[in-house]
C-alpha cells in the first residue's frame, strides 16, 4: 500500500459516516418506558360449601357531638322470617329456633363480660327488633354489611325506628348504635356423591352460638364492643336464609 492512499481512505470513511447520518437524520424515536407492572389480583380460594364467613368489621359510635342525620325514608322490608327455621335441606337432625339461638348468644356474651368483672347486658326488646330486622333484610336481599342497600348504618336504622342511644363519658359522649355482625351456617361441610344423597355435617344450635361468640371475641373490634363497660343493653337478631346461612346481628347501647 502506498502512503498517498491513506488520506484517501480516511476521506472515504468520513464520507460513509456522513452518508449514514443523512439517512437517519429524520428519525428521532422516543424512549418508550416499560409499562408499570400492574398489581396482581389476590387469588380467592373457593370456600368449602358453605364455609363460614369471617365477621365483618365492627361499627362503633363516633366520639363526637351528634350531627343532624339526613332524613332517610326507611326501605319497605319483607315479611319477617319465621321463628323456627325453615330448612332447605330435609335431613337436618336439629330443629333450630332462632329465638332460642338469640337467647343463647346473649347468655354467652354475658359470660364473657362477667368473667372479666363487667356488668351483664340486659335485653332491650326495641334494640332486638332493630337487629332482627337487619338480619332479615340481609337474608332476603342477600348481602352482608352494616350499611343496608338504602344507605342506612346502624344508627340511621335505629333513628328510622324511633330509637336513639347516647352514652356519656365524662368530658365527651357518643351518639349511635354499636353493632357486631356474623354470618354463620347450618352446616360446616357437605360431601356430594354422584350416586347417592349429599351428606351434610350439620351444626347444632350450640355450635352455631359458640362459633359466633368465639369469632367475635377473636376479633379486636368485635371484642371491644362486647367488653365496653358503659354498654348496658343489647339486642340480638337471628334469621336463617333459604341458603342455610345464619345471619346474626348484635346491636349495643
């Protein structure tokens, strides 16, 4: 290779680079950031039919001076459920009386209070009627919540029924109804067979009462309601739905 060819080669290389720049001069691609990773939905494990449902969060009165409640027209409610449960399955060996179940839950609640040196709660029939109406509404309309489809919370439901609850704590007071809910079941499991009848593991009335109260006592908010010293009355309403679920409402004042 002759020395005079070196500048020529350098010139050719420069021309090639310039040509490439001219070709790509109109391209200005934007930097595309990778999409944000979407949060993965939590998997929901199907319950063993019909698995007990965890009690919902508790509602306690707000520690504030009462505010005017918006006037709410109470929703028309369906006819009350019968006192003795009408079971959708015919093989249940137990006759479940909702009235007896209400009384037993009340007894177990007072056992929890007296064991800790607290006064027993007495049954308030008006408060029990409010609780029973809410359980019946949940069973008929197939929901499980403190706020009904009409937007009424426990205190608003009490107000609509002409009931109010005020508790004085010295320098402040509360206004409203505290409430615990529990969704239990007439049976804990069911085994289905293709060639014979379904076998149900039926819950006795005592098992239903015990699991309800123990469920509340194992939840801090529900337990707080049960063991609030200033509460002196309660109403418990039990209604059994056509799907064998047991709706239990406990209202405090």
